[in-house]
C-alpha cells in the first residue's frame, strides 16, 4: 500500500506552519483513503447512531470542515 496523492490543499496552503496539528486527506494505492486528524473515539463513541460501531482496530477521527471541503474537488466520483 502506498500514498498516491493528497486530496485538497497542503497543510501549508491552509495555514499550518508547523508539523503538528495539520489534518490531511490522502488517496491510497488500494483506492481507500487515509485521514490525519484528531482522535476522538472515546469522546464521540456514545454519540454515534445506534447502528454505528467502532471496532477494536478502528478510531473516530475528526478533521476540520475546511479540510474536507477543499478535498472534495479531488475525491473520485466512483
């Protein structure tokens, strides 16, 4: 598995001037997506809908709205 490309603008373009707290979205060679964001599993687990679950190897990750909005133009339709 490899990172193929970034979706949206780089953290520097979005105003992140250091190497921490810089959310990001990437497309992987598998066709899946990787997200760098704030781990919020424990805080949000009880607020998820009843039909949603977080498995042992999964995490709820939050990214700022601006990051996903900027990535939208690069997300494939299929």
